[in-house]
C-alpha cells in the first residue's frame, strides 16, 4: 500500500513539474506530458481504490 501511495505521489509531483516547465518555457510539449501524467495518475489512483474495495469485499465473504 505504501508503494502505491508513493507512486501516485511521485506521478502527481511529476505532473506539477511538467506544468511548471510549461509555464516557464511556453513549450506545448510540457503541457502535453503533464496531461498524460495526470491521466496515468488518475488511472493508478482508481486502480488503487479498486484493490482496496476488492480487499474489503473479500473480507466480508
């Protein structure tokens, strides 16, 4: 669980850094990379919560 939280945190930090790079340089590639990282951060977060829900359901059975 800790590893998943660290990965999600690092992805969020990378997205913030990409958007900061876009703000400084004005290059569109940093914005595109930032949105791509945000997308994968959301996917990994949803997967993390799906695992938590699956564990709860397994405990109930």
